[in-house]
C-alpha cells in the first residue's frame, strides 16, 4: 500500500476525525443557538454573554498568571483579545442580517487567504480565484438579494480571522496550553461590552438569556477548542485543514435545521466552490489554527 493510501487510513484509526467533526458541529450549532436570542438582546448582547462565559470557563480551566510575562507579551495577548472580540462581534452582526451559511462561508475567506498567502504553489492561486467566485456569488453585488451590511460585517470578520491566526501563532509561542487564549478571551469581553449593554440593557441579567449565553460559550468556544486541540495531536495538519473546510457546509446545515434558513441553488453552488477551494489549498500543505 502506498504512503498516500496509508495516511487516510491511519487518520481514521486515530480517532481524530470524529473529534474534528464534533468540533465543527459544535461551533456552527452554537452560532445558530446564539442567533435565536438576537431579537431579545441583540447580536452585541449575545456576543457579550458568549465572551463573558467563555472567559470565565477558560480562566478557571487554565488559571494563567499574567505577572509571569513581560509587558511585550501582555501587549501581544491584549491585541489578540481585541481582534478575537471584534471578530466574534462582526460575525454575529453579520448573521443577524444574512443566513448563517452565507456569513460563515464569506468569513472563511480569512483563513483561506492566509493559507494561499503562505503557499508557494501556483495552483493555489487558481483555488483562490475559485473561492473568490464563490464569495462574489454569495455577496450578490447589485442583486439586492443579500443584505449589503451583513456581507460587509462578514468580510470584516474574515479580515479579523486572518489577523487572529497570525496573533494566535505568535501568542502560542509565548503562552503554554490555553493560557494565552484564556487571557485573550478576558480582554475580548471589553469589545462588545458597550454595544452589548446598549442593545440589551437589563435583559442581559435575564436568567433565560444567561443560560443560553453560557450554552453558546460552551458550544462555540470551550468545547470546540478542546476537541480541536486533541484532534491536532492525532491528525496531520493537512488532514485537519481539509476537515475544517467543511465549516461552511456545516453552517448552512445548522442554519437550516435550527433557524429554518433556506438557501438558493446559487448559494449552495457558491458554498461548494469555497469548500472545494479550501480543500484544494489545505490538502497538500500546512493548515492554520481554527478560530
């Protein structure tokens, strides 16, 4: 049996594939659950609750000690946190206006762009063009079928996701385990704090929304981070990257199952193009961290 034939078999036996798939489902169904409370506390309010509970849980798990690090390291993790908070706020503002599957597919341009930029293969330029075609089809410029502000927020989230990847890699070289992410998440709470209070007010203290916010934090941040970390110990980076390319499809499924969001045939084709491009880019090369 050839080496290329053995690799997929070994990946399946490792148990890493189910972990990645569970993480993908957790992230997207968590996002769909968060969308259900937008009408009550707004996307910024939901972002605030997600970030708050994520920070509390991650700090309790990892117990970081900021005083053990230099001022330069703390500035790095603070920038990481600001980008993380802004990214989550932008994608929530996006899915408040456009279907979840469309928003996540456009946002996926961030990690895809980083992968293409770091690649030395000419073929990846063709994959980038394919992804761009898919994103343009989703954005529907001039068609009016998709909310323009929702698309703009998704593109902003994509840019922030690319920055997140670079900062996550830098922070990972300084902070062990999940300590850097825990500190960053504590900083991330500050980003939606003002908008969240303005949108939700006293409703942020409603036990029902608090419970849902905690569930969203577990599904969208804590659980997938743990699953992905364990999966990366068992899978080659390129296999992990190919599996992560299923995110847009999972988002479309979650939007349909939880929110009843139907997509046009054109949208499904566009999502498929982005997924194909992502698989093409990550199949033969290194992948990048998941947000």
